[in-house]
């Protein structure tokens, strides 16, 4: 049985999944799209991020402090909720939450939205 987490199968929610102890037939799964500002850059369905045209980057701060200050308060909050700085260690720690929780694990989605011009 494959069991996913809440909030669009977010990796940060995997530790909250309640599963029977010692059941070898359970596979936990998650989606991984962090940092959202980078992986969903200008995605039309992300209302708080769709309008951002400032350059984004990885690793390091996903957006410069100067560009961040120009964003609406709501967009700033959306970015701050996830964290503004990402590197290999942070991504490893996020995925590590799920790895440490599961006997078996399946990463359902991992990726970046490609913007076609």
C-alpha cells in the first residue's frame, strides 16, 4: 500500500503520517518541489509567485534581498514560509525527514517546471 502525506504530498508532512508499526507492505511517498520559487517560477497557478520576474537561483538565496523587498507582503510571506536559502544540505535534510520515517519510500514527483517561450 502506498500512502502519501497532506498538503499536496509535501515532503515536510511525511513525518506526520501515521502508519502501523512493522508493516512491510506500506510504502510512503512524497512530491518534492523545493524551493517552490525556483521549481514553479512564474507558474500561472501559483498566484503569489506567478508575477515574479526577478532572477532566481540555486544554490544560495533563491532571490536577492533587493528583489525580495520589492515583492508584495503576501509573496514575501509565501517565500519565507519555505525558506529563502537552499543548497544541497538543506535539500538532503528535507528528504532525510522522509527517509528516516519510512521503511520503503517512493518519490512520486521531483522536478522543475520548464517555462516555454
